[in-house]
């Protein structure tokens, strides 16, 4: 019995040590800037980095010279089927979290386990907006055409495609009448979260970002004045 208790003690100590190391690493690396360059020139395209307090999205103009997102993600795929929105938020995450956990009170242990250990599928969440306002969880940033093309490529490469088109997730789990879900590549895990996807997108586009981030706070720290 004494040996069993000793083993259990080591296991518990190991878990606690891992959690402390994880928290310290995430906090430090998410706030350490991944860019050593100065901001690119000719930055005229308005984008936003937006959080709901847990999950981050990249918010882009629906139509610019380089891209019309309503062609890739049609308005008709939303519940409201309205048109002519000005902005579109894009986020990536675990499909189980997206579809089965609209609120934290709905979280199941099985969903959390699958997500934490990268065992589930992923989805892209697209949300349309008429207006976007800056606040403590939403920050504007200007980018140029080259940066915008990098974002487009990163998002496109994250999608599962059928005949070159995104695959709509048929579900009634939309959060409102102006959003939709699409099949995506990759798996969510404790080391690669929805915010890691956003952070990597920002790095690809040469925007302010951390070295590694799994929480929204580290990402937003690069945009707070």
C-alpha cells in the first residue's frame, strides 16, 4: 500500500509540475513577440483581432480587391440568408466544442477529453457582421495587400475542400442567424488550440503575434495600446 501511495504521489506531483510548466510557458511565449521586423508599408486594409473572452477570430472586410469572401462562404449558408455584410469573422476550433458546447455549462467531460488530446475533428466558424467596434476584446490593425494575401492563403489551406470548395457542416448549432460552420483540417489539442490557429495566422501575415499561444490574452496583449 505504501508503494502504491508513493507512485500516486509521484503521478500527482508530475501532473502539478506539468500544469505549472504549461502555464508559465504559455504566458511567457504568448507575450514574447514573434516578429523582429518593423510594420510593413502601404497598410490600407482594415482588419480586426476579436475575442469573446476565450476564443479569438480574425475579422476581415467581406470584399476587397484581393478577395470576395461571400463567394467562398456564401451568405445563403447562414440561417438568415441575408446579404451585403461588411465584415466576416473567421475562427478555427474543435468541432465538438463548436457544435455541442454553445455555453460552458454545456461542456461534457468527453468533449473536453477529446479536444485536449487532439482526438477530434475541427471546423471553421464564419460569422458575418454589419459593423465592428473596438473595445477591450477587439482591436483594429491595418495591413497591406501582401499581408492580406497571406491571410487568405492560410485560411484557405486550413479548410477541408470538396472540388475546390469549402464543405458546409450541416447543423442547427449556429450561434445566430449570420454564421455557419465548415469542415477544417487539423485537430485541436492543449498544445494547438483555436487561439494557436489565430496566432499562427497573424504570424503568417506578419502581424503582431506571440511565439506560441493557446489563450486569447497573450494574443491581445500585442494589440493593447
